[in-house]
C-alpha cells in the first residue's frame, strides 16, 4: 500500500506539475507583461516548502530517539550539500551554465523577463541548452522522488504533504523548462513530452527511496532532515531571492498573501489527511470491536 501511494504521489508531483505548468503557460500566465502571475506562483511554492520543512518534516524527525544536535548537524550538512550541487550545475535543472558564458552572474534575477528566475538564460545554444535542461531536470526529479518516499515511509500524511510541496515548487520550474525546450523542439507537444519524461523520473526516485529507506529504517530521521534541508534551501536560496524585487504596495501585499496561502495550503492538506486517517482508523476499530462483541455474545448464548 505504501509503495503504491509513493508511486502515485511521485507521478502526480513529477508529471502533474509539468501539465499544470503547460496549462498555465497556455493561459498566458508566463507572458512577460504579467509579472504578478509568476510572482504569485513563486510565493505560493516558497510558503509550501517552508511550512512542510518546519511544520512537518523536522518535527517528525525530532520525535525520534536521535539527539537533536545530530539532526541539526544533518540539516546543516544538507544545506551545504545542496549548495554545492547548485554550484556543480546538477541542481535546479542545470540551467545556470548560462551565467558562466555571459559573465553576468549578478544579473541572475533580472535576466528573466517572464518572472521565472531559474537561470533560463536564453543566450546559450538552444540544442545544448535543451539537453542540459532535461539532464538536470531528471537528476532533480530523481532526488525529489527519494525525498517524497522518505516522507511516506515516516507517515502517509507526511508523504502527501511533501508530494504537494514538491508539485507546488516544480510548477514554476517546469514553466521555464518548457520555454527553453520550445526553442530546440519542433513543436510544443514534443517539448511537453520531453519534460514529462524527465518528470516521470520522480517515480523512479520514489521507488529507489522506498527500498533504500526500507533497508535503512533506523536512518529515517536523518533522511527527513535531509529532505528538510532540500526544501529550506530551495525556498530561501532560490525562490525567495526572486521575490526580492521592487514592487508596488499592492503587489507586495499580494506576494505576502500568496506566501501565507502556500503555508496555509500545506497545513490544510495535513489537517484533512490527519482527520481522514483518524476517522478511517476509528471506523475500522469500531467494526473490529463490534465483530468481537457479536462473537462474544454468540459464545455466551451457547
């Protein structure tokens, strides 16, 4: 049952986020003149990631018998690790190589007129950039799958929240992916298929994570700490810096509201999942007790 849930959740997060991104692009949300739209998505994703890390993954990890300082050390090492991956162009879809060619690393947030700042520098060769996007995207999605599996192995509700957070922050990522791929693909449909295949690697990561965490169950709190470090790094080092731009008072309020909405979304889903699990467990226990009472009465009648 857990494995099936992991596969369904990773497919929904990996491929579903691509289709949602394509739908939003078709609706015109990624147009350069519509700066507020992408900003809202980034704010929502940042809020979801932060809430998942600090309100769910870390508390679950700290409920274990592992010492807090060891988990904090794992969290710190994880943040540094993802920073190094980012530097090695293996994280965030491998898009950041355009900065080295252009020599304008400090213009990262200003080089994306469409409001999606994941280093979609269109100055690189389209064909090379397209394969770089797919390779980096596949690596990133595989890692997401392992993190989602780790959360599911700890608690079904936690896994659902983690999958939702991954889906939320992958939508703006995939919007940029599709923009880059459309420059090197013959059609929009082909670009969508390529990015969807990369997103499907999330399920492979989930499958690997299921067996890996299953064999190393005692290390589960550390896996959760690493997952938290990933979410915190993406939110604070990638998404939120893109939101630090000069906006009007109204746009700023909308941005903050969307950030809080992302947090509220995660909390609401967690609450609903917890209520469902509690009600389902209570109903199951009631049916079991009722059957036991019937059996007892039958025996008493004899």
